[in-house]
């Protein structure tokens, strides 16, 4: 979470990505982490999470019976944004806690279906499980038709929400009430059933008689007791409370003897495995063997326990035993084995299990494919992706969106969107392409955008519109960003305008989307468009936040148009948008780029006086860079001292700027001393950029030998790698100081050629560093136009480059005629002219 918070601070555009995380985490059953990410989203104003994510979290918490957390999550959503689904979850949580009045309050807030929805059977449908919970509680509290305060009762509310009760529902309610209050307690329910629920008095009496005689349709008192016990054991297992689960199991066994069904035995076996007591699970498993109640479910449950402990051999032996007992391994068996292989990162075993599965006549299902897809990472071979794609195409059941989302995520992870495109095309040709939701389209649009495929981005957008999929604000944000990162800010802006013209989508256009468009124009320094988008935002009353203003200020800074920045600062003050450290840093950088360093110093002082923010390294580096361009040595050193006083640690970038300043001021010795002292004091090694700046300083001060010695110093530093720019600076320095032979030596060092007198250097992978062709051509031009020795040196170097590194340097310089200007005859003529003179 701290990494997410830090990443978001560095890159606010990650907001939409983080907003989509809770949905993915819930799919992986990571409830606690999903809830924490939602808390993080609430802290950050540029992270807008869809209400559906909150609803999904509430549903997951309800399954775990974490009722208090259900209500806590709901409290984070504005009341007017609570959907019917969320209200029904709250009603269920309240009913299960025994609070009928609270449950009914939530149900009353669910709007009644319209006439059209009623006729078409559309609109929100209250889950029968919730309706039964509420009705059972109302029966228990004798408040079926009205509450004490005169409000509508449970039956009226459930009928208002179009709940239809069948005979099995009435039977369950009567069975529960019969156990609680006996036959007399069932009379109010029978009366309501005949008066309001559509049952005749004879129906109710017949069901009650059946229950009293123990002949209920699967829901007799005995059956209900078993079901309640199974539910209790599962609940205890989720809470890792094996002792209570054991008590519930033993209590049921003592009341019903050894005539329990495999269901309840398997339920307790699963509890032992979930609670991590494998010894207890084995003992219970052996008991099930003796009682001859073992089935495939029991074997698979113990198998899961072995695999969770990494006991692969025991798991394999169990599968063999199961087969010997005439029980065939099913999809669950193979999927458990497959999951274990994936967790162990055993690719060979993974595919071996799939082959074994197919050989046994058990066809892979969606779960099989999902497990394999989760194993595909950045280092995975594309062949594995294509292989699992083949499995998906041959599934017996149609592919659903959950599985397709897993395919999308896998293709994104291993950066092979071409496989995704091919798979979608094949599904479309077969006419079996699943209808995708807006979030899935958003993920694909974002991925194709990052891959630079703007054409595919627009194809997906067109497909969304054809399929009638309504985009969310996150989907539109992904689309806008995909266009902007592909240098299509104009198209992004036009798309935003189109959505603003559509009333049903206007509300989805938010600050983040407009800020992305602003960023697109800011990157290309189109300041007029930046301000045009800003004006449009204000016209449509789209609020601007700190990030929006920082984006525009950065555009002004890069375009050296800080005169326009003052208007933005005034607007920030008017709209009560507080500047942050990035705002001040951007303004300071802008004035420094314009050359107005004094104004930058003034802004820095104003910020320090305000006391809300402390200057950071980035801010000080911007001012140092401005001082360097104007050769303000003393000001640069004062800034360094202020950094030390403020306990702001300088970096290699700080050091590079100071070396440039001191080198230009002919204070080479001080530059070297500063590099040594600052790196030691702040526990970092000078990097290649610092060494390159030192070389430039040496060249500027005509100290070539010192520059050459820096090469060997850097090569000896294990933590620093030489790059081609360093060699290019050194070669040009040699030529500038008329030492071409030393330039040849530098080239030999760069390419690791024989005859080099400098220290041996190489990349971390052992390859030579090399030089760009332009630098080699400059050297060739200089040497070919020089003395006979220089020409010969180039010939030798060119031969080595050709033979050792297969590099052919193209040259355009025509050699001078050495017979007329050099050699013995030329020297004789020059000597004769000297004697005559």
C-alpha cells in the first residue's frame, strides 16, 4: 500500500489503474487488501472508484458474515449513491444480526419497479435468500404484516419488490418456525400465506402436516438440522475455529448416530484442512473409510490439504488410491494438482498434468484455463500463451467474461497483445464472442495504448459502441490516456467533446479525463490548446484540482511562457485550490528555464516563509541548473550550503550541475574535491554522468591527462558503468586539444581492441561499450586530413574495427596528395626555400 501511495504521488495518472484494483483483488478473494486499497482511494482525490467495487466488497464481506465491516464499507458511499443491490446486502446483514426494523428500513429505500419493468420482468430483483431471511425473522418476531410504529411490514415490502414465493419457500419457513414455536407458532405464517402470498389454506395445512410427520420435501426438521450444522461448520472453518466446528459435528452425530450423509463428513474434513490440522484431517479421513462414506469430494479435500503443505508425493499417492477404489479423478482433482504446480513455478509439471487430464478423458474447464493463465508472467514463452488459447477455444462451455478478463491480463503481462487480437477475431468468426463489460474494454484499451497500437484502441472503442456497452468514467479515462500517449491529443479532445454532447455520458467526463487531454497538449508545448481546454473545463464547470493546475504550469514552464502562469495562480486562489510542493517546484523550474533566476529565488523564499512546505532536492536542483546556465558560481555554492543546512541530501544530479559550474569557472581542483567530499558524506558513488561532467571540465581547463586518468578511475569503480556518451566526450576532447593519437586510444578502449593503453572496460554483460557512428566519422575526418602518422593511425584503427567488430566507417574526406606535400621531395623543396630566405 505504501508503494501504491508513493507511485501515485510520483505519477498521478495512475489513479484510474489503482481505482480498478479492488475489483481484481476481490476476484482473487483478497478482501482485506481490497478494502485497504479502497481506503487509499478515499485519501486521493484523483482516484475515483466505481460504486460497483464497494458493492462487490460488501457482498464478499456478507458471505464471510463480517456484518460490521459490511456497514462500515456502506458508510463510505454517499447515501444517494447506494444502489438497490447494496441496500439489499445491508438488509440481509441486518436480518442475520436479528434487527428486523433496520432490515426493513433498507428494503424501503429500494425503489419499486416501474410498470414497464414489471411487464418486462426487468429492473432490480431482490434475491430470494434475502427475502427468506427477512421473512423468517419477521415470523420469529411476529411482525409479518406491520411494525409497531405503523410502518409497512415485511410481507408488504417483499411483495412491493416483486418477490414471488413458491411452495419450497413456505415449507422452509414453516419448518424453521415449527422447531422454534411448535404448530401453534405457525398459525400467523399460515394466515399470511393464504391472505398475501398466494397459497390456499389447504396448501399450508398440507405442508405443515408433512413437516410434523417428518415427510418434508427435503426440508424436514432432520434435514434442516443437517443443513444448519453444515453451514455452522463452514462458518467456523472460515474463522479458523476448528474446536467449535468439531463440537457442531459431534453434536449432530450424537443426535443422529452414524447415519449421516457424506455431505456432513466432507464438510468437517474440509474444516480440518482449512484450519491447517492435517493430522486431524487424516484421522477423520480414515474414519470415513471405515464407515464407507468416502467419495471423490472427500479424496479431493484431503488432496488439497497435502498440496497446501507441499506434500506432492502424498497427493499423488492419494490419487492412485482413489483410482484403485473405483473413484475416478475429476476436474477438481486435476485442477488442484495443476494449481500446486503453478504455485511451485513448475512449468513442465503444469503441462504434464494437462496432458494427463486429457488422456483420462477429463476435458479442461474454465478453472483449468484460469489457473494456467495466472502462471503466465513477463518471462513466459509466447508458445504457452498460444497453447492455453487453444484450450480456451475448445472448452465445452462458452467462455465467460471472468475467463476472458484473465486472458486479457495474461496477454498484457507477457506483452503479447497480438495473441489477444487473434483470439478475439477467431471467437468473432465463430459467433461465440462473449459480451464484455466496460472495465474489461478499459483494460484492453489501456494495454493497446501502452503498446502504441492506436488503431486497435479505436477499433475497441467502436466495438464498445456497436455492442451498446456504456462506458464508465474509468473506461473513458483509459481511452483518453491511450490516445494522448500515442500523440493523438487532438483526437482525445474531440472524443471528450463528443461525450459531453451526450446527456447520458456527460456525467462520466471528470477532472482526470480533462487533465489527461491537458497533459497531451502540454507535452507538445501547444500552449494555446492547453488554455483552450482549460477554458472549456470552466465553461462545463469541470472542477480543476492541483494536478490540473500543475500540468498547465508545467506547460508554461517548458514553453518559457511564465507570464501566463500568473493568471493560473490567481485562478487557483479564487477556486480555493491549494498549491502543493510540485506547484512551487514547477514555478521555480519555469523561471529558471526563462533565465529569471532571481525570481526563482524569490518564490523559494516566499514558500519557506509560508511554512507549509520544505524545499526538496528537485527544487534546489532546478535553481542550481538556472545558476549554472548563468555561471553564477557563488550563488550555486550558497544553494549547496543551504541544502546541507536543511539536511537535503544532494544526488549525482546535484553533483553534475556543480561540476559544470566549477569547471566553467576554471576551478577544476574544487570540482574534484566536491565530488569526493559530497559522495563520501552522503554515502553514494559518483555515476557516469558525474564522471562525464568531470571530463568536460578537464577539457575546458585543458587538462587532458587528468581527463584520461578519470577513465581508469571509473573503470576501477565496480558500481559505475562506462557508457558511449562518456567515450564520445573523451574522443572529442582529445580532438579539441589536438591529441588525435589519444583519441584513437580511447576508441580502442571503447571497442576493446588490441593495442589499447587504457584500462579494460566492458558492460556488465561483458560486451564492449562502443561509440556512435557520428563520433567515429568525426575522428576519421580529422585523422584523414592530418599528418602522415595520423593517416596511418586511422588506417590501422579502421582495419581493426572492420576485422574485430565488423564496423565499416563511411568517410567523405578526400586525402591530400602526400607525394606533393609530404615525403622526401617535399621536404627538399621546403629546405631550399628556407636557404633562399
